[in-house]
C-alpha cells in the first residue's frame, strides 16, 4: 500500500470512529430527551385532567364531563386519553396529532425500547360509577423530531467528512509530489545518468534529502569520470611499459644476441679453415654474452613481477631494486632506512611499487645526485618517503605522469594516500605515502604546495 493510500485510509478510520462515537452520544441524548419529554407531557396531562374533574359544580353529568376531558386531549402531540367503562370496555379515546414526516420504524423501535408510560387518573367518587380514564404517552412526534435532527446532523457530518477527506487527499498528494521528483532522479541515477540533479523542493523538511541526493550524484559523477580517466591512464601506462620494455630489450639484449650470432659464425669459419685454436676465445665471448643477457632478463622479470623478491622481505626486495639502479647509474648515491622488514604480501607489494615508481621517476626526469628511501611504522600505518635532490617539478610540469597515476591508484586501493611535493628549502622532490595496516582508510590532508592522491 502506498503512503498516500495509507494516510487516507488512516484518516478515514479516524473519521468513522469519530462518527461512531458521536452516534453513541447522540443516541443516549435522544433517549434522555424522549424520556424527559414524555415524563413532562404526562405530568402536564395529569395536572390538566385532574383540574378538569376536580370541580364539583361541573360534576352534574359525570359521563359527559369525562368525555369532554377526553376530547380536550384531541390533537395532543404526546398524550392519548382513554375513557373505559366499569367493565373495562373502551368508551372513548382522544386522537393524537400524527407527525407530518414520521421516523422510520427501525429508528422508532431503536429509541423506544422501553414500554410507553401509562397512568390511570385518580377520579373523584362522583365518577367511579362511570368507569375510569387513563393517559398514555406516545413518542411518535418526539421520535419524528429526533429523526429530523439526526438526519440533518448526519447530512452535515457526511458533507464535512467528504470535504475533510478531499482536502486531506489533495494535501497529501501535493505534499508527496516532490518525492516523485526524487524517485525519478533515483531512476535516472540507476540508469547511469549521474548528471541527474533534484531541483529545490517546495517543503523545507525535504531539503536535506535533496541536498544529500545531489551530493551523492555529484560524487558518483566525479568517481565515474575519475574511473574513466584512470582506465585511459592504465591503458597508456601499459603501452608505455611495453615501449620501455621493447627499448630495454633492444638496447641491452639485441647487441649481445648479434655478438653471439657473429661469434658462432666465426667459430664455424675457424673449424672449416682449420683454425681450431681460435675457437676458445670466441666460445668464451659467447658465454659472457649469454651471462649478461641472463642477468638482464632476471632484472627485467624482477621489475615486472616483484613477488619472488618479496619472498625475501620488503627490505631485501628494495635492496635488489637499488642494486639494479646502482649497476646502471653508478654515479648516483642512495640512502636506505627501513625499520619495517615485512608488512604482509598485499601491502609489501604496494610499498615496493611506490619505491619502484618513485626511483624510476626521479632517475629519469629529476637528474638527482642522491636519493633517500625511508620506510617506517607509525602506529597503525606505514610511512614511505622517497626524496631526491634533483631539479624538482616546475610550474609547467606537474607530477601527473601515467606511472605516478598508477602508483597513486595502488595506494588508494588499500585506503592510503600519496603526497608529491617539491622541497621547500632546496631542490628536489619528496614522495610520501601512508598505507593503513588495520584497513581503516587514511583521510587526505590537503596541503597548499602538494599534489595528493
């Protein structure tokens, strides 16, 4: 059942109960009114009849006098006078004034359940030989009046209830109409239209709902755009990594493959010309080339999948990574301070990737002479700092490369934050990442001169 229907039904039930309660009160009032009127009419009738037969001078013809008394009650609305003989036979009775609009029989029976009042008149001795006279109350006229009042009241209440229900239905429908706009907006969000917004609503009580919905929609829209941009960045990063791997293999492996081929051809030529003594040096050269290619391929595999290195612990994996760069850039100096040997595989991998990308970015773009790596535990989080003394980021070169974007996303996926900023007192860049250990996300701390993830 809808809210509108429930409210209308509830109001209808309240009105019906009110009508029932009012009907009970009205019924009690009608009974009391009829009883009071009948008692009053009987009292007046007894007094009138008593005065009429109490005059001794007019009792010369008692029978005629009693008939006149009975006739006096003709047209009375509430009393019927009956004259009966010594043996109980009815000699005469008065005619009641019947109501013009009598009440229905069911209503009459409902309000006159008690037997009607009947009283025998106490006649003087002069009238005893003639018989007696009774007065009987008749409630038809009083019930007709009560029925007329009840019918009018019922019509007024019915019109009132109809107006109340119509007004309530209109008010509820108008009050709930803004919620239909909110429901339509939710349907739009469910259909993927995150640009949907709810316009200002007519009622102040619904404004928090509108505000919360618009905030939610804006965040969903922003997250969708961010995910789309991240997907594009991931694709670009993959292409960049493929191109880098191709260059690396071309520069480091291809020359040695060429030298192996050339030495193998020379060995064949020496064997054909009988110069077997020259084969040994060429074979040694081939072995050296193969060993160099093996070392280089192991380095490439470690860069692509550090899992094997992480089996040695985070500190060991980073030592191997720095060793890789020392072999290629011997002029660089490195500082290492790692107080947390092992965090746990998922976080170890994230920490390793942060250091790996920070070193790669600094060496390729920053022109540093020294790079320091520090990893330490602070309460329920791990802090990773990689800083160099290179040229830093200029105003027209913000740290938004694909590799850094991937690093930020990895840290964000485990509830951490990354801050990348230039040194405030000297040249160089500081990359600072914080990763939660307990799983509770770390809130970002915005800084004026930093770029946070």
